[in-house]
């Protein structure tokens, strides 16, 4: 059994007090966690969540040793927008999320996150995870880390394969497929594009051939399954 005290270890690794930044949009949780960490001997920062560039710029002046990063930051958006910047400045990033999607966890670990903590964890467990990160301990073992990153990579490769046929479409064909996905008829697409219906039908046939499907409905369904988006 490991009876070592993480807080004592933190004071032993250097003269500076460990600094933690909490990036959490739930104010009550953030305040409770900050109070608990201060009692444990940390210096805690809870920056205002404005936009990613501004948050990261403010933190660069005094980079934290540990960052607790919620993936769902409400109106701010996804916490993943901050992950790379935090890792680059040397912070050990603990991702906090309610997700059960292992591919999301794997993606964060592959991007350099130090670890992952379920949002369902008790406050004491969050504090313990931060204390461990501050002294260089990981709560995700190498084997589990590799497995989660593998789940993400497999899902990414599957998505890339699904999107590959859409890369064959010309820009105009992509636009036409986008119109079809909006429910527009060939006649309406032709009228709004100031071209003949024959031209649009030719473009539709090219779309079906390149995607390997037999109908407009199948083409639209394939686009939805693959997460394809029409050109801007």
C-alpha cells in the first residue's frame, strides 16, 4: 500500500507552491473545488471564460502546474479548444467530463491530456486527482491510455473512410448534394442556380456514380451517416 502524502511530496519538489487553474463553467463546483484545493496548499486560479485566445494569453504569464479542464463549458463551447494551448505551456491537464464516449477521452489523451476524471467523481476524488497530477502521478495507466487512444484512432480512421468518396465530388457537385440534403428538387436547384435542369441532372448522376449509390435519397443518407458537410 502506498502511504505517501501527495501534499508533502509537492512541497518537496520545489520552493514554489503548486498552482492550479480551474476551467469550469459551473460556478458552485468551481468555487467548492477552489476552496478545497486552497486548504490542500495550492494556489488556485479560476479565470473568466471569455474566448480561448484570451484565456490562454492570460495564463501564459504564469503557467499553472495543473489545469482542471471541463470539456463542456456551456456558452464558451468545448474545453478542447484550450487543451493544446495548456499542454504547450507545460500544464498537466486533467480533463473532466460527463461523457461516456471513450473515443472522446482517447482524443484528449492523444492531444496531450495528463488524465481524465469523470464528472460524477466526488469532490475529494477530484482533489486527490489534482494532487497526484501535481507530483507527476497518472491515474490512467499506460495500458488503459493506449487502449483509449486506440479507440479514438479506430473511430477516426472509420470516419475518414466514410468521408473518402465525398472527396471525389467537384465543388459544384458538393453544392448540389448540399441542396438535395436541404430537400430542394432538381427543378428548384436549376432555377436558383440559373442553369438548365439538364445540367443539374447531369451533376446529380455524377454524384450518384462517385458515391456508389442509386438514388438521391441514398446519397443524402450517406452524407448524413458520414457527417459530411457541403462546401461553404
